[in-house]
C-alpha cells in the first residue's frame, strides 16, 4: 500500500487513455489503496490493456462509470473495483458482464452502488474462488446457480440489507467454502442443513 495521489480534470485527455500501446503486454495493474481522484476510465480500455489478468482499482476516489470496454478484458482473472468510486451505468450490472469474464477467479464489487437482483449468470464463473458483493443494494434472494461455483472459498454479501429469503440448499455443494458473510440483510427461515457439509468453513457471519 502506498499513498499516491492525483487530481485530474474531466475528460479523456486526463483519463487512463494515456496508457499507450507500449503497455499492451501488461498483465497486472494494481492501483488499489491510494488516493487517486477524478480519474476516468476510457471507453476503449481494452485497446491498450488487452493482456490484463489483474486489475485492481479498489479503495480510491475515481470518478464516472465502469466502461463497457471493460468487458473486452477477457483475460481477467482478478477484478477489484470495491470502494473505488466507480459505478455501473444505471447502478446495475450489465447483462453480459459475468458471461464475458469467465476466467475470473476473484471479483470484488463491494460498495459499487449496485441495485437489483443477483444475476443467475453468476453460475457461469466456474473459476471463481473469491466473491464480494458487500455493501450494495441487492434485492431478492441468492440464486441456486451459486452451487455451480465449485471453487468458491470466500463469499461476502454483507450489508445489502434487502436480500431476502433463505440460502439455497445448493450452498452445501461448495466444498471449498471457508468464509461466508451475510451480515445485515433480511434473510428469513433457518439455515439449510447442507451448510453442515462445509468442512473447511472457518468464518460464518449472519449478524
């Protein structure tokens, strides 16, 4: 962690567009936990950063929305936008957001202002081990498709407040799960007995 800072004016001239073609082989870009302010991501971010496998912009003060071009970074294995200041258009995940980033192993969208239901396309991320949707405004219940994420070890949906219903029994299929956080939601009913099958579980929070 550093304490890098930078304030920019609005517009593409001061955006990430200055990452030139010489960065086309870059595989890891980690700018998390700094104090970048007012920096915008260009719409065609994938043109110069198409080889990225790790993109970490978390815990900053960026501006604007997550560009559609992010979907073209199809080699991404880790995407960390949590508490970055970036928001999604209309505060919703694009329909094809999860289906196009199928190599993701880590997805951090904490405090991204996301509204709506949890998309069933979540089940397409077969490589996913770390999932954080904490502190958003998700509604509805956890889809049964989460049972398809056989490599999942960490799941956080805490502080969404309006997630309802009960956990699907399919959660018992996630044998690698060690961390579950659903604190400060509106879940009802009892925990599924299948949660007792999770022998690696070390953290369980429904406070």
